[in-house]
C-alpha cells in the first residue's frame, strides 16, 4: 500500500454474519476520507430521482445483473403494458416513465410478466420475485405499497425487505438509500470491486461483509455521496477490465495498481 493511507478497519471475523445496522459505531477512516475527497475533486455527485419505495424495489430487482439501459427498457415495457390509469394509482412519488399499475401487474399471468421484463435478463427469476412481492403486499398490507417502510428504522427495514423473494441486502439498501434517503451504502458490483482493490476489505470479501465494513468506516452523512461517487468512478476509471490507472486520482495510494 502506498504511503500515507491508513487501512480501513475491516470486519474480518470468519463466518460471522454481517451486521446490517446502518448506524453502527463509525470509526474515523483516513483511507475512505481521502478517497471521498479525491473523487469529489474529480467528479460531480450525480443526482438521483427519488421514487416511491415499491417502484425503487422493482427497479432494483430489474437492475440485477444487467445494464441500466436494459433495466430501463424493461421498466418502460411494464409502464406501456400496465399503465396506471386512475389518479393515485401506481407510484406514490416521482417515477421513471410510467407510472405503473401494480394492481394490473399482479393480474398478469406469469408468462405475461416474464415476457414484459425479458429484456432485463433473468426474467424467470425477476418476474416471480416481482409477482411474489406484489402478492404479499396485497395480502399483508391490503394495498400494493411499501410506504410503511417509512415507519421502520433502518435495520428493521433492511431485515423486512430481505424476507422478500429475490431481495438481498444490496437490493434492500438501494431502496433505503435512493427512495428513503436513509444513511446506508449499497454495495453493488462497482463498490465491491473498488473496495477490494483499495484493500478496504480482503480480496475475496463478500458484498455483505463489505457493506458491514463500509458502514463502520463511512459516516452516515457521507454514505450517499460515497456510493454515487464510487459508481461514477467504477464506470469511468476503475473499470472491471482494464482500469485506467494512469488517469486515476487514487493511483498514488492504490495497492491494486496495474491489476
Ligand atoms: S489505480 Fe487503478 S485499480 Fe487502483 S483505484 Fe485507480 S483505477 Fe482502480
């Protein structure tokens, strides 16, 4: 590791189930502070529209293992085939092109729903996951909404969302971070790759372990900004294949230079 950067105090205990509290004791980390400062100097923090919690959940399920373009194409197909027609139906907040009638989506046959989201890939997993969430909400809440997340604490909301089919900690954290603006830090493929390269976590650390580590080292007020900057950084410089290390503002300290 280059001079001047203290390692992140990672959570390393083997076999330990990662904690998912969004407000654990945060240990000041010069390493993450330096990265935040350097990336802030290089990139603007992208804006992200806030969606209703259920919209964000479905959008995040659609985004799993695919590009933003194909996620958005699947969303537009849902919006075209199952448009919300009545006032108040569909999204409770800002929405991508739509809004979508979740009641109509719930009435779709499994084959119809799978066809609608096919462009996002893994349609045989994503369509049942979406249908199961809508069906469960209708049965348990009486309405197809996730607005009751507002009443839950961060840890409770993560635990609740991860009981839904196909929803892991990353997807749950996206809903909290983007829809509710809670102080969590979703670990997607870019965040995980960068955290490993910067040795914030061990080289084979899981996403859940990385999530727990970052909650301990990034203050709550900086988590949204850190997430957004790492995504921009991962898409533009710290690429999965052939990272552009020669242009990287973190190059002097990066232990993975030349990967
Ligand atoms: S030096 Fe290369 S591997 Fe390291 S953070 Fe920068 S782009 Fe990524």
